[in-house]
């Protein structure tokens, strides 16, 4: 995306989508064979996507603050109503391995609520936004499909999956997992054991807009733009499963 294409009349959702697509294109280009040495792929992806995102957001929304995984945190954001919460490259390991389950997250929290989001899955050439038409899902299956970490399953997640007799789908980045629930490839994304606001702000905004249940794993609200950006757990699921998942989490905790 050419910065000159920015339009002051764009909605926040349009800005999020355009910025996510621009970062996605940059990262795809880095993945082209020979364009970047394997050892440099992760660091270059993180830094170059971050620089592009910051530049485009400054041009589009110069009065807003940005909280990014790849930038020094400015404590002044804590008093701001509008804060963009971004992960320029969610799933760096998957990106280095040239898999398709890594993502770009562009979220906007207003008064600590994740209201706008765009999640790009660049390798799959997919983009999900909070301004998408809400999906129409199939009938809820008796045996749910649950997206889980490829590498480090948390005991609480394992216990809930066993209690639900869930069909497990290992997957990489948080954004990829959340979007699998949004588009109906899974019914539950439950994460415990460590995330930050940039890991789930944009995915939660997209999931909320799609009509999914979103919360902490104790059922409390997800709150953004906190002084400490640690936000260690999240539940995104079909509403029909929320009460049972939360009850099983309480039993397992």
C-alpha cells in the first residue's frame, strides 16, 4: 500500500485492514526463496513489518497511540482513549518455517475495549476484519473441534479438551487459531499460560464482531491498554460452548 493512498475519511476498520494487508505483502515478499537468508527471516520480518505498520498508522491516525510487540512501550498511552495494539508478526517460528499459520494483527482498543481489528494470514492470502459480514456457521457439533498449540499444551487446556472429548487441531499463531473459530474450522480456542495484549487484541475484536464468545478463562472481560500489557489467557468460542468450557476450566484450575 502506498502511504499516499491514505484517505482521512477511511473508517478505523478500513485503516486496520489496509495496514494489515500492507504488512502481509511485505512479509510474503521476505518469504520468497532467496529473498532473505533463513537465519535473518524472523528478525527482519519482525522489524520491517513493525516499521511499516508504525509509519502507516502515524499517517492515517496521527493522534492515536500504538502499543506494539516490537517497539518500546510509551507509558503515555495509558491515559489515551484510543490505542492501536499490534503484533507485526504473530507466529515468528511458523514464519521462519515458511508454514501458513502465522499472522499480522492490527487492533484498536477504545476505552480499553477491543472494538476494531484486522487479522491477516499472509501465506494463506486471507484477511479477516471486524467489518466483515458476520459468518453463518454450521450446526454445533456434538464433539467440538479445539485449536491448540503445536508445541506447548497447557495442563488446563489439556484437561478441558479431555472433558469435552474435543477433536484437537494443532496450529501456530494465536491469530491463526482464533480465525479458525471465526470461519468455522473449529469451535473453541482456549489459551492459558501466557500472552500479551498484542497477541489477542485484533483476534478478539474480529471474533466479537463475528458473534463469538470472548473472555478471560475465568469468564471476566478482556481489558486492553493496561500499564502491564500481560494478558495471559483467552477464550474464543461458539457461544453455545462458553458456559461448559468455563465450567471445565474452573474444575481444572
